[in-house]
C-alpha cells in the first residue's frame, strides 16, 4: 500500500488535498495526511461520498463505493486514487 502512495506525485497529492479541503470547508493547514475526516473534522458520510465523486470526476477514475470505508483521511484517499490509477 505505501509503495502505491509513493507512486502519487507531489502535485497529485496537492490536488487531492485541495479538493478534500474544499469539500470539507477547511484550510489546507488544518488537514494532515492522518487526521480523520469524521472524528477530527466533523465530516458526515455525505462529504465522504462527495470526495469519492470528486476524485472520479477530476481524475477520470472509477471508484467502488466499498472504497469509502478506506477514505477516512488523506492517506486513505491517496491509496485509493493510487490503486485506481495503477489499474
């Protein structure tokens, strides 16, 4: 899993973080790779679905709804996107 996250460019990670922060209505410096969307940023499940849909739309990916359970923080989103781009 970590090797695939490493496959994401710094630019791609920055794009993902910007999208996530926009959806969660947070400043970039408020969100770390490991801060939990729900527990630390009060994001509801609808926001997570919105993040998944934005990843699909912005990067031309098809992501399974089952991946939502992994998308609890930026590291999880990076992993899901990296795996989808690797297919």
